[in-house]
């Protein structure tokens, strides 16, 4: 697993993390957005936005599973 970057750049850490999971062939189980969140059905956080951008950049759609509202 990659190390977190020094300092407080958690956005960069999230980008590193999602790409590492894709490098390992993991499925991306997308449980957000869900009803009841203030921004539903829009992107709810900058971290979620980064993950979606990274998935789109790599065209990782064959291992992307949106299951919005299923787990809540």
C-alpha cells in the first residue's frame, strides 16, 4: 500500500489511494450519493469527486459498481 504524502495533502493521498486500488484490480463499490445527504444526487465531497475523476481518467468502468441507496 502506498504511503501517505507528508503534510496535510489529504486530497493527493486520496488520489494515490484510489489509483493504488485500481492498480491492484479492486472493484470500486460506489455507495455515495444517497438520499438524505444534503447534496443528493450531486457529488457530496471533494474526495468523492477526486475518486470519480480518477476512475473516469482511467476508464475503469468495468470494475465500477454504483450501488446508491442500496446500503442505507
